[in-house]
């Protein structure tokens, strides 16, 4: 009889095992922390892409749908963030623009054309931390000196596949 000692996805993941781009997506302070996310935990992101890539992997960059508390860190959820950007002069307000600036996502990486909400099928572990500033564009050298502010909380959950997550 064969026994397996299955662990939850990323349970033993160390920050230095993240890719260089994943590590650089975080501010150094507060230090990103490895957190356990239970089955049923809901996530969201603004994206132009489908949930699962043709290679079978899911995006690793997410935000929590509902507020979450980890130690003394309060991470706002989708509804709370919507209240943080207000319509100015009667404008409609664009959550994508808010999230682009606070999550520091260039147009070259993602048009952020639609909202994707997903739920975890299995418990997984990922790093929670604050988005670091990133260049507004990757293409023009002068413009690379202009930065998106960052500052939003993000979850980076590498190695997910369709067995870990599904679209709502």
C-alpha cells in the first residue's frame, strides 16, 4: 500500500523562491507574508485574459474579494476599495483606472478590460503584501521614469491550475 504525504499548494514556499518579477512586484515593507487561503476563498482581478492560460496555469496575481485581516494588517475587499475612489465632478468613475494605478499594471502587461471573480477549490498558500510602484510603460525610455503609485494589497499565488480555482 502506497501512502502519500500531500501538502497544500505552496505551503512551504519561501519568498526567495518567487520569480524575480514576482518579488519585485512587492514593496519590501511591510514584509510580504505567506498566508493560507481556504477552499471557498474568493478573489478578483481586472484582466483581459481568461482564468486558465493555454499552458494550464492560472494567473498568480489577485486581490481578495472580501476584506481580510492577517495579524495587524487590514486588507480591503472589492466593495471597500470601490468606496475609496469617488466620482469627481459627476464623472462615472472607473475602477480599472484606480486598480491600474494602485496595483501598478502597465497597458503592455494587461488592458484590464473586465472584472474576473474566482473561488478557490482547494486550500492554497500565497504571499500577501503591498504592490510596489512600476513604470507606467515598458516601451518608451523617457516614460519609464514615470511610475504607477502602487500601494494596493495583492496576493501572489504561484502554481495554481484549474483544480485549485474556478471562475464565478
